[in-house]
């Protein structure tokens, strides 16, 4: 059995990025760009006014004061979108609106609130610094400037900058489509009242939410009973997606048909089982060049396996260069005691918070793999290395910060 680190490495070796596609700007929020994006224009394209006021020559106002204002002849008005028809000469001003091009001869803009206007003239009440209240051509973005590096996901601020820079289309990796299949005779829909021996299917909803949260497109399938023939039929249909994600039926019981069904369809087993708890019976196959995950049916184990293994793989397939959640060192306030001699890595659900100059972590409560409320409260996972069976109260632990964006 591989360690968690080895298992993740094997998965990422078989999760190649999806081929990029030319994508329209309005459709690319959250996608990873497949190439460096560089500005196709200078921004702003021309020097313009940053204020409503008067375009002037600063030297003309050197002696201006409220007691002795300087009077200038007004040449006319210039709104944003207009073009100045003549330069501003000594003793002249042009009434100008925010965003309008600065006329030749002018080197500053005096705000309208610092003036008094009359018929064909304006008086400035104070001097001003040369170059003030104007936006110079190219001061924001210059032609050819790299705006977004390949592999970075696009945010709303990026979209605005790319629009200003003239990039209407460019190459992005598409969202990965993930077929989500839950199995088990015991499962019923969330809207149903479970009968004897039945439980509501939480996994289909939690896993689809996790797929969507990392930028993928979940493709949920109807729940599959413990029927090998029906399972193989549904797996065949699911191969239209980019990734298969199955829960349940992955262990060694008489009703666990997932491994045999995947391999009967030609799936190449990369590994089965990982030296960790919860979630040890994780399986990974390549089925028709598609990654196929077989994860346990216990809801906590299913969500944890997604977080630690499936999410990084999906992000890599979508072209992101940052795959992993931030790491942090914290003090485990409660402490923890495991089984002596256990050679597995243990993942604990914890609540991490900053207390003064240190980060602390507290257990969410019972840590059983079916205690779904532990995921309701957790914002981090504490990773206990193999061979460690006790953490003293306040002892150090490494955290995976599961509510923060990937940083490496």
C-alpha cells in the first residue's frame, strides 16, 4: 500500500491537463489560462483628465490666491469621448470632464471647485502643481506587459484588466467534467424518509458540491444498488465524462463490486488502499485514459479523500499550477491519542483559529469516519504522521487549511 504522499504522486502522474480551448473573455472566470496573457494596448490609451475641471498651464497659476485670483479665457467645453480642437495657450483654459483627452499645451487640470466661472472666463483661486489631476497614457498598463501567468485562475479583477488590455479571447483549460456515482442498497434520496436499514445519500450531494467548489462540473448519476451488471452499465455511461468518481463498494465484502467492475471494463489499477485513516480503502484506476477514483462510502472518509486526492488531480487537469492547500503549524489544544504501533497517517478534523501570535487547533469532536458533523465544523485537517500515537495537549501539528485557496 502506498503512503498518502506516494498515492497522491501516482494520481497526479495520471491526471494530465485537459487540452486548452480558445475561450471568450466573458466565459473564462475561474478558468486557468494556458499561456501568459500580455496587454495588447497601453492603458489609458491617451493622456486624460482625472477630474472635472479646467485643462490649464500650471505656470499661469503660479501667483493665484483667493485674494488675487488668476483669470483665464475659456476656449470651450470637452466631454469624455470628445477630441480637443485646439491647443491651450498662455492665459487660456479648456473646461474638461473626467476621462476627456488632455489638449496640447495643457499640463495640469484645476478642479472645478477651485475656480470661479464667468461668461467666457474662469478664475483660479490657488496655484497647482504641474502634472496634477491627469492620467498619463500607458501609466496603468503598457503594451506587451504580462498581466496573467499561465496556470493561474482568473479572478474578477483580472477580467477587468484583460478587457481594458484588448484581450477578447485567449486559450484556457476547460472545466473538468466529473461523473459522480454512489452505490449501495441502503441509500435513499434526501427527500425520502428512510425505511428500516436505509439511510439518506449524503455523498452524492457533498461530492458534487466539492467538484463544483474546485471549479469542475459535477455529473451526478442515479444511485446504483449492489448489482454488478447494473454497476458496469452505469460505469460505461459515466465514461463520457473526463473523470469517474465512485463511492462505496470498494472494500472486500461480498457486496463490494466496484474493483471487479472497473477492471472488467478495462480499468488499469494503479493502487488500492492507502496507509491512512480514515479512508484507507481508496482505489485509483485509469479507465479509457480517464482517471477513476473508488473512494469509501463513509461520508467523512469520502469527503476527506476528495479533499486530499481528487481535488489536486482535478485542479491539475484544469491547468492550475497551484494544487495544494496552504500548510500551517498549530498547537493541538485537546491533544490526541491513537493506537500504539499504528503505521498509518491519521487525518483529524479540527477548528483552526488565530489566538494572539499563535495558531491553535481544536478537534471538532468524535473522529469516526461516519461522523459527518465533524466536517460541518472543520476548517482544517491535522495530519498525524505514521508512527505517532500521541500528541500531548498543546503539542505541535501540521494543518492543511481546507478553506483557503491553494498556494503551492
